[in-house]
């Protein structure tokens, strides 16, 4: 008689891998209990493929529903979820999809998949009360380069080689991407969402770099340098005011005190 | 809310994410709400709405991912996350399944069956003790819907559940539809099943819809699939009538998880369940009056 751990390993192989070897020895129920176990196998593949389809609908439209579902069913067998929170499942699915040799368009698939993942993430974020620029007034000018800004939680900064924001807009309008959108066009995208909604804004490369550094937790001075590395005449002061004007800053942290 | 006051509640409904904005906006007349924490832990916006709803509606937390039946141990990181949500909601019930769903760090997104023997009993008793300790409240264990059984089982499911109650002090969530589904699939008497459950341990009922399929390799036989995708069958409501008479009125939940209809359709299902409860209470009152 197998131990429980061995029994569960065999059932796991049946449900995930479709390998039913050894299960007939311990199952009962109906004339063909092993066939009954296929109900669980079917549920596993169908429910997770459906979750991926819900997460990446524009990607499914781009590559075709059948191709997407076939790839999803392959993915869920090779990469079972690590957490019961299925909303967190499938981060690396676009990379898996892009790796399929028959597919082509690797960079586009990756970029669109990355954007859809972040749209799903930021749209369920909450938003905090935004700080006004006066939050900086009490900070001595000499300390400014050392501060760190905490930005809204529903923000993502993505650089892409394709106009994936326009592909998303067309998808939301119920249309497939037109051919011109499938050609390389570098974009620097800020995605800001909260409470079920999101917006996508293209930024100049230097502004995008500056904001992304802030979001990563860099000091203001480091973010300014990164912006100037991206464009020599980048104006960090104007860029900082823009962060406050857009309602993105929610807290200012000095090295030893939070404001 | 004390458990004593919950027996008078009308039927509640499962709150799924597609309905949460509507419920938050319209505040429908529903007696109570049940949520799966796994749907909310990764969704700060939905959690924000839920915490607000919990100030107005009694909320029950029904876990699907703790996996008390896993031989390799429960998911303690997940249990800690559930605890954090429970601390914010203060639910009147917390429940989970007599099943397993994780294996060596993988989550299999299903409620998988267990053999009923001493090894499994010892394991589940330890895990339920741990869950109740971490959550600092009683855990209600739900009877599963089963398609297969195990040659290794040495006791009936009802005996297994009764022993868990005796060892851990947990309570039982009697999913009446699951009793019907499993009774057809594994060929037993659902009424005898209810008779065998410990009366005082049952603290909640579930009702959900199922589909009927031809059984594999036996086209003349049927297998019931617990999909929660259709209205509750009349036969399950008949069994619910019997359960109410045996266990008394307990909080009853309408479960609907797939092919989700309008929220109004869920309320209509709750009304059907409430009608059964009224009928049973009236009948019991007449029996009592007649001596």
C-alpha cells in the first residue's frame, strides 16, 4: 500500500503531466476510476489556460486563439503555479510563448506580454493621496539630491521596441492590430492605474528614465544623473515638478526621516 | 458576530470579483457574503472594496489554497497571507476543504481527493490544529465532491470527518450538493451520509450547481461534475431540506464560480434556498405543536 506522499505524487503526475501510470492500483469508483481522474486533469489544464487567456487577451488576438490555447496548455503542464493566487500566475508566459520556434516575432510577443501583465497589475492597485510640490519646501536644497520619492503603487515603466500601447488600444476597441503596428518603433511608456482603470502615456526617453529610477527607489540625485545620461540637456528640476504635477509622488523620504 | 446569531441568517452568496464593483455600488439586499481569499490577496483594489463591504455585510472566508491534506505539509506562507486578510475582515466563519491541492511547491488549482485511513487522519489533525492556531478561530472543514475513491480507505468519509472533529475541535461545513454529487459518483446513500455526520459539529451549508456527463468507459452510467456553473438542482434542495431538519438552520451559501450569471441570479438562488428553510421551519413547528 503506497504512503500518502507517494499516492499524491502519482496523482500529481496524472493531473499535471497526463501520466496515469500506477494510479489504477489504488483508485476506486465507477467502472474506470482512472478515467474519472481525467476529470481533474481536464480541470487543471482548462482552468489555468482560461486564466492565462484572461491575463493576455491582446496577445491571444495577436497570435490567434488556437495557437494561444495550445501554447497555454503546454505551459501549464511545464510550469504549474507556485501559489494559490492565480492572479499571480503566468508572469513568464510571454517568454515561454516567444520561445516557441514556429511563432516568430519574439520581441513583439515579449513586449506586448509585458505590457498586458503590467496592465493587469496596475489596474487593481489602489491610489494614495498625492503630494503637492510644497512637500519639498522644508527640505534644505543641499539635501535634495539625497531624498527618495515614493511613487503611486499602480505605476509601471516599460520600454518597448514596438508600439504595443496602440495594439492594446485597438484590442480594447475590438480590432486586430494593423500591419504598421507590427513594425519596430521604440517607445517609452508610463502605465498608471488604480481601482479598475489605467492609462498609458508615452514619455521622452530622459523623462522616462528619471521617473523609472525614482520608482526603483534611487536617490533624486541618481535619478537626475540617469536622466542626463539619456539626454544631455535634460532638466531635472522641470522633471521633478512634472512628477508632482502628475500626482505620482505619495511620500518623500530623507536619509534619516520621512516626510 | 457570534455563531449563535448566525443561524437566523438567510442564505448568502459567494462574492466573486466580476460582481464586486456592482455589490460595492448598489449594496444589494443579501444576508451575507463569502469570499475566497485567494482572489483578493493579489488584488489590493478588490481588497479595499471588500474591507469596506465587511463593515456592512457579515463575511465568511472560504479558503481554497491552504491544502490541509497535503502530505508534504500545508502552505505556511499562504496561511500567513490568509491570516493578514482575516485580521482586516474579522469574518464570522472561516472554512476550507477536506482535500489537497499543493505538491512540493506546486499548486494544482483543484481540490484533490484523499484516502481515509489513519495516516491521513493523523496528518489532517496536525494541519487543522496548525490552521486553527494560526487563525485563532475554529476552522470549518467541507466534505468534498468526489469522482474517485481509494482502495486504501479504512473508514467512511463521515467517520473520518467525525474523528477530525473529535481530535481537533474543528467544525464541519456540509456541502449538500457535494453529498449528492459524491453519492451518485461513488454509489452511496446521501441521506445515510447526513445521518452519520455529528449533529453538533455542522456550522454551515453550501449549495452549488453541477453538470451531468456520461461516465468514461460506461456510457450507460452518469458522473456528476461539481462545476458551480448552473442553478442548484431540485434534488440537492430536497437533500438540503433533510439536512436542515437534522442539523437545524445554519448559514447557507449559494456557490457559483464558473459561467457566472448576473448577481441578481445569485440572489434568486438564495431565495430558493430560503424558501426551503421556511418550509422546514414551518414543518418542524407543526410537528412540535402536534407533540
